[in-house]
C-alpha cells in the first residue's frame, strides 16, 4: 500500500497547531508579522488539503519557534 504523504503532512501541521492551541487566524497573523503573506482562508485550504510545499512548513516552524531537524533513519 502506498503511503499518503499529503495526509501525513496535513496531520503533522494540524497536530502542531493543536499542541500550540493556535487557530488558522492566529497563524496567519504570525506569518504576516514575519513577512509571509498568507490569509487565514489560504492557510486553512493548504492544511486541510495537505497540499503545500516544504517552504510553508519551514515558515510555520519559524513563526512557532519549532526546530526543524532532518536526520537519517538508521534502521538495519
């Protein structure tokens, strides 16, 4: 069975927003304050569809003070 990366990405960002107790509107305000122009509706659409680029994830991590780490999976 093929992995649904769009669904995983959507769930990842939704989980982050839930953990931070932040709404799409609040995220939009934070992103705009950092110079990224996204409306609340465009954020909602991006996340609910699970269709966004990695740059968007990095921007969200930036404004929410999340550290982005990419590491190699060391499985045998």
